[in-house]
C-alpha cells in the first residue's frame, strides 16, 4: 500500500479518516474514535482495538467482523442522544446507566498509557477483546491488528464457559482481581465472570456475576442498596454453577427513568434475565427486595423458577433491614472513604470495615470526580420504598408452589408474619438458621450456601 510505504520510507505523518477498521488497524499508530462530532476514545491502535474499549468502539469492531459487505441491508437512522447533556452515544448504548449517562458528561478513563476513553463505566467494565490463543504447532499467531472474531467482557479465572454469548475467549482479571487473590491456590480459583443481558421490559441491561462454568442452577437476588457482589462469600462457599444478579437500578444494571423498582415491576425483567442466564428452572433465592421480586417472579412466571427461597423476608418485613434506614436521598462524596464514613455514621449497622468494603463495591466516580452510589435509590427520596409494601404479594406468594422460608435466628421476621406464611403458603416450608442476623449472606454465608445446596439437590 503506497500510503504505508511512504510513511515507512519518508517518515510522513498522515491524518487518515476512514470507516474501514481493517485499514485503520493496518495503517494507524494511534486511533481516535469519533461519534457525533466528539472523540470518545483515543489511544495506540492495538489498545483501542483490543480494549478495554469504549462501548462504541466495541460496537464498531463487532460490526466489522460480522456485517457482510454488500448485504444490501438498509441503513437505519441513528437515534438522537436522549439529551444535549451526557454521553453522545447514550441513545444507542446497551450499557447505558439511565439518569447518569444521558445527563452527565462522561469522565475520561485511562485504561493504559496514552489511552483515553470517555465513559461512565469503570475500566473494569469496559469491553475487552483478546486475539485467539492460536500459537500451537502449525497454527500461526494472529496479528493483534487482525479483525477480531469476537468481543467479550471482563472475566476472571478458570476456562471460558460454554455457550458463547458475551463470553470472552481469554481470561482478563479486572473487577475480580482482589476477590481471586483471596484464594490460597489461584489456579484452583473458580471461573468468575460478569455478563449483561438486554431486557425488553423496563429497558436497558441486567448484569449478573457467574460463578463456575456450566448452566447456573441457582439465582441469587440481593436487597435494596446492594448488588450481586453482596453474595460473593456465599457463592465462594457454594461451589456450584450459580449467578448473582444486579437487580434493575442496582450495581452494573441499568437504571429506570421511572425510578419504579417495586417488586411487581421487576418481575418481567427478571423473567427475561433468569430465562437467559439460568434456563431450566433454577432455585431463585432472594433477600429483602430480591425476595419480594422473587415472589412476583415465581407467581407470574412459574416456568422460570424451580424453587423459590425467601431469605429472612416476607411481605411487610422489608423496611426492617438496615439498608432501609439510610437517609435517602444520599449526598455525593469527595472520596470512597468519605462515602464509607457517611455510611458508617448513618445507623446502617455496618462496622467501619464493612462500610469501607461496601463503599468499595457500591460506589462509582462521576465526571466531576465525586463518588456516588451505584444504585438509583440513593438519588430517589425515601417514598420510593413505600411501593415495596405491597399486600398483594401475600396473594402472589400463596400461588407459588413449595416456597422455602429461611428464617434467621436474629433476623427481621416477626412471629406473626411467619405464622401467616405457614397458614397461607402452599406447601411452604420454614427452615431456621440459628445465630444469623437479617443480613444472612454476610452473617452466615457458609450455612446459607449449605442450605441452598440441600434445597437445590431436592428441587
Ligand atoms: S456506558 Fe454510558 S457513558 Fe459509556 S458509552 Fe454507554 S452511554 Fe456512554
């Protein structure tokens, strides 16, 4: 190619503008990716193409490897950004965080030297692609600038899980580095992988953390203000394929413009999520909001749930959890440490260490450098919790086959509520967990894992 020769022979610099990624990858030392007149990513060519990349770059690379040239498919008009403020790609981005991406200019992330990405996602959450490990005998190693065959997302440890989808072909440790460091034998650490599924109902994406390879037989749903990561210790002890889900509006899942996270409003999104993540009727276990949403899910979509497990939660009990005592809405903070200190001081019931760990998992930095909670409820007033007290959930629970109630010895359930469960629930079973407090996944992760295993075995 003459341009390449001229560059090599005469040392000429070019500003080369193209939509053809293969040519750009071949020619360029540095790539700037533009969308709607703004540079969303800039950096060394290999770094931009391999990631961690901006979601728009990932879309371009993915399209370049899949779209047949000259297929005759009509071009679609690009949707406009939802607002003049915020990320220009927000109108098309499947990873969009509603209420943040469409309102606030994304910060500049620096995933590597001289490499910048404008996105609200943490570097650990940005898409990654790695060339196939094809360097065995008789198989030449791919050029790092060959058009990639697939895009994946952050995963850590163990072999790739079957089923393809958003699974990357090679291991990258980002979000789970510290978690995996806690295993005495890193080589024996389980595969831990974060994935996303786009759901039709409620819009946006729902994220899940998968432990071990294979189809998950258990799905875990967390309480308000928490995320899938609150079940790390349980899933570490559980030792089987399972997935913990970030409920809509929490963790790495999308926020809803409506701010409506009532259990009945989560059911359809969760049905889509469970059928995608864990087809085959898994055990669905939840605490707090996760348990109430599980009731609505199992009642409306019984085919999605093999067995419903309520962890120290019944309709009418939710507002007793420590997280509900936070003075919402929450302020923004100058640092994660400040968020932890605030949490510790607000009657959350968490020790200083627990508050620091919580802030490390559940806060994210905004464009102006402040730290905010990942969950949408922190920006809504406390009345958003009123809808969680939905008496129709008792009627729905009565329609669920053989639910199991795990009652923590020092938990949140009044005797009258447990009696009502025994009276009204079809084949319901109460299992006592002595010594545990309401935050069972924190107070008794090993015992909870063992109980879930027994329930899964007789599902
Ligand atoms: S996640 Fe948000 S900030 Fe990042 S590209 Fe998508 S819409 Fe833009």
